[in-house]
């Protein structure tokens, strides 16, 4: 690859759109800004790529989108004419340039004779997964940056099973991308020409209807309070239609939409960060909730794969964490299936290695096996497919602490639309008994202990930041602590080497794919995990504890975090 100045000057010589040319002109005398935009291509991980919009190889723009689309096209070509005819489903969220990037992707694929099925309007990521399976397409693409701020966009790739790419297939696409010598020479075809050649098909309402029909199969419990008051906000994203229509089709009679946030707008004007994990994202929902006396608040992120939930507590609202909601959902699903007599004898619950162990305890009570995966829903989806083939287990639920859940497998990624409907049903079930989700959570704590978790993210921007993050991980790997907060480490798991080391020095192999993650498990069942984000310039530090009381758990969590500052 050329050096940063050669790349910068090369881009200046091209006929760029004015907004990109102007950006490059403004940074002509800023060495650091030039380096940050050109020191690498936007990283393509196992799920795809995500980055800041702008000019340069290390930004999301029409040319870096064409590059990844070209890599995907060459990969599909290598799998023969049948793969090209099955084609690619393309969806997009409400971010800036999402529609344009979706069209560019279809134009690149079409230049290779690969058929595209393109949604006309913004649709949720889980609906993209559903549509890949429904149309028997060879792959899927969704243009999204999930819950990132407005400056971001991205490109996620899905396989024929409707799941995000696993490392093996991602590496193949990366190989083809690396073989592209000139990013500006990538061939594209006009969409009108591709339509005439039947290489572009625009998707319409029949796929929406099919998705909704599948969503309605989730309704299992009829004895619920359908008059419960709900507030829903799509946070300016793609979840508005399927969630609101799904709730009403479920029978809920009082669904109130936050109208200011129902407007699809890539500026996300009412929130600084369109993330349903954050309490600030719920401010308008809480205001409306107070006005209509709502029992439950629901929020989805811009591509509607993550769901945040708040329940009424006195005169205010309290948010559930991803771990808490996952535990509540798991218990409700298993209880309902057991009562209906449909709980499989070989049931399996899938969760990630940084998700609370409360779910493990709940599953065990119902005779359901827990299987842990690496972080990323692609690994949960991979296990679903594996068990479908082998018959070893029957999937009952999968989740991760970062507000991602999947109930039914007609989708193979986390699905906030599914979960919004099921959470409403669960809350209405408790309401029928005169209880709230908090009552349900307290019941779980009384049975299994009070589990508490925390996540601290440290940002490492640019080239220097990435090097600093690598140094921190290397130090923690090479100098693993024997104890944390005075409590002995009974197991140190290094997922990059695939080795788990016990306190006595004996080792065991970790039977998961290799990834740059470290985890320390303590004698009192507390744990710490460190993982660089695969899609953002962050390193994430996860903490988990269990105590007999809420006070004990809070104290343990506070001390554990203080003892592990980096």
C-alpha cells in the first residue's frame, strides 16, 4: 500500500464529490488528520466494517463502500453462477448516505452479473436476515452503524443462512479486497440498466407482511393485560413500522409512539447518541410515559437490532440492563414453554462469555444446557445452525449483555423487533398478576443470588490509540494477576492463545475460535474480561459479581472495578 501522502495526493487528483474534495482541502496542512484518514483502510471484521463518514481510505465513503462490495462480488463469483443468480439482499437504516451506499453496492454487484434485491426504504437489520432466508439469497448486506453516533456508517455482510459472516468467510472477502489495486477503477453499472437486465429487484410490502406473520408466531401467552399502556420510540431509526404494527397485531390497545423520534433522520436530532442502552435516549419516552401513565417504555436503535426497556417505578422509570432483561426473558420463556408442555428435553440457551452467569443458573433450573460463545451474535447464530444439523440440542433462547436477543430462528441475528413484542407480552403477564418487571427481577435474585455487572469502555482513537490499546492487552496477557482485590484468580482464560490456566499452573484448551479476549475468573465467582471492540476504536472492560444481597453485590462490584483500573 502507498504511504499516506501518496494516497492523499492520489485522492486529490480524482474527480471526487465536492463534499469529499472540500474535506481533503481543509486538512492539507494537518499531518495528523491526513495520517488518520489514510494510514489504513477501514477495518473489515467478521461482521463487516464500521467507521466515521468522510474522505480517505480510513473513512466510510462511496469508494470504500465500493471496495468492500467488490470484495464481496469477487467472493460470490468464485462460488459459481448459481451463487450469482441467488443474489444478495440489500437493506439500509436511516443514517446519512445509507440509501446511496445501498445503491452503490447493487451497482458494483451488478457489474459482476450478480443479482440484488434492494429494499426501497429503511428496514431493520433483523428483517434483512429474515429476507435472506426467505428469498434463499446467497448473501445479504445492510448499510448501518447500529447504535453509533451520527458521524458513523457501515457495511455488514450476511451469509446464506441469514447470519453475520464467521471469520472463515470474512477472511475470504478480505483477501479479495486486498487484491484490488485501484479503488477508483472499480466498475459500476447504472441502476436503471440493472433493472432492465433483471439484476436489481426492488423489495416491496409482501416481505414486510411475511416478516410480520412470522413475528406473530411468538405470541404464546393469552392470559395477559392487553390494556397495559406502552410507549415506544424508534430513536429516528428503522424500527417504527415493524414494532408498532407488531405490538398492535399482538393485541395491545394502548401503544403510544414518541412522535418527535418517529421521524427517520440521520442527524438523530433529539438524542446525542441513539443508543437504547443509555438513559438519555429515553428522556422523551419518559416524558410521554409520565403524560399517558405508561407501564412500560421500549426503545430500539437505528437498525432495530438492539432493544432497551424501562419500567415504571413509583413516579419515575428505571432502565433494565441487558443482563437483567436477558435473565427475565429467559425465565419467562422457559416458564411459559414448561407450562405449555413444549419445553424440549434437550434445550440449549446460548450466551456470550461476557454475559452474566445468572442466565446459566436459570437455565439449569429448567434442565436447559448453557453454551457460551465468543462475543458477537454471529457465533450464537453459528451454533443454532450447528445444532439444527446435528440435532444435539434444541435452541430455546440466545442473548448477549449488549442488549441483543433472539427468540425464534426465522432470523439469525439479534432481533429487537421480536424482543419488543415478547417483552410487552412478559410485562403484560406480570401486570395481570399485579406485578412489574422489577418484581420478576427481585424474584430471580431471591432464588439465585443478586448478580450485578458493569462495562467500562476506553476509547483509543487513531493510529497512536490503537498501538496503546495493543500494549495494554499485551501487558495484561504477559503479566496476568494472581489475585484481584485480594481474591485469588482461579482461572485465567486467554482466547487468543486458546489456553485456560488454572491457579495451580495446569492448563486446558479453550474450544472456541481464537480472539483477542482475556478473562479472569475469581474464587468467589466474580470475573473480569477485557475485549477490544471489533467495530469501534474502544477497549471494553467487563465486570461481574454475585452477592447474597444487593448491597453486598454493589460493594463487590465497586471494589472489583477499583482494583482493575488500567
